């Protein structure tokens, strides 16, 4: 029997002349370079419609064998947000007072973080990204996914840029260990928590640490 063939369709991505290509590359860099991780949120609401668009954008990311091995849980329920905060702070308290090495704590000092995570209640939305090690088919059988962490990492990057583009702020919160999120959100066994992103508007007069990004010479090598 002949191998099955799969359909291809024409694709016409927008392209630009060299000068406009450079201008757009510069413009996008300036836009992304303006993004900062923010830990102080306003409680101003953000509509579900906005969050839906952000998740759709994240879900445009490339993935291993196009398996799209992710689930985005969007939490706005204040009771659930409080439960997440309480569980995260319990873990973080243990992490900051013993589980993290002195070197790690020293490296974190410039960021001004501690075990307290008020943003988990203040931000109008918490987006919890889950990675799916495998899919479960309708008949209950398991089907493997590939490059799961890479795929979900890329989707999370797309999500962060979409949040920034919408004029909202976020931070990549990784309470450790994170399994309390599987329980609180009632996720199936094939999903593992990957990242928690509070999303909202920044608090008034918000401040961020005075950090510098590495220059091109330090991050790029040319051959
Ligand atoms: N998960 C902790 C600690 C933490 C770790 C790193 I690496 C950071 O860049 C920031 C924080 C927390 O969320 O506070």
C-alpha cells in the first residue's frame, strides 16, 4: 500500500524590502527591550476577551510534530487565587528559608524578591501554563509528545510578548515545587505545571530593579 500523502497549502507571508526589514527589526527590538518583569500589579480588571486573544497568540507557537503540548489555565476567581497564593507562599517560605542555596539567594538579592507573593491575589488573572508529556486519545490510549519543554517554553515566550504588546505586564513565577497547581486546578495526570504568569496592569508608580541587558557582543558569535 502506498504511504498516505498529506495536503500542503500555499503560504504568502508578508515580506519587505531590505530597508523596511531593518526598520521593522529595529522597531521590534525597541518594543521588546521596553518590556520589564513587573511584580506589583493594579487590581484593575482585564476582560476575558483579552485573555482569550493572548492565549490564542501563545498557541500559535511552533511545537514538536505540531502536537501543541500545552494547556493554559486562566484563573480570575478570587477564592482560587487566594488558595494558589497560600499554597505558593507555603512552598516559597520553605525555599527562601533553607531550600535555596546562599549563592542562589545572593543572585536573587538584586531582584528584591522574597517568599511573599501578593501579586497572586492582586493581578486580575493568573495564567498557569501546563505542559503535556503525552496526549490521551478518546479511546484512552496514550500518544507521545516531543520536545515538550522546548515547545511550551516557546509558547510561553509568545505569551509574554503578547501580554507586553497589549500594554499589560507579567512575571514568570515558578513556585517550587509546583504540583499544588495540578491539585488546585484539577489537572489530569498527563499535564505538569510549567509556569505561572500573573497578568494585569502595573500598580501606580511601579518600580523595577535597575538591571542591564547583555550587549550584542556578549550574546552573539559570528561565523
Ligand atoms: N521561585 C522563587 C525564587 C525565584 C527564583 C528565581 I531563578 C528568580 O529569577 C526569581 C525568584 C520566587 O518566585 O520568588
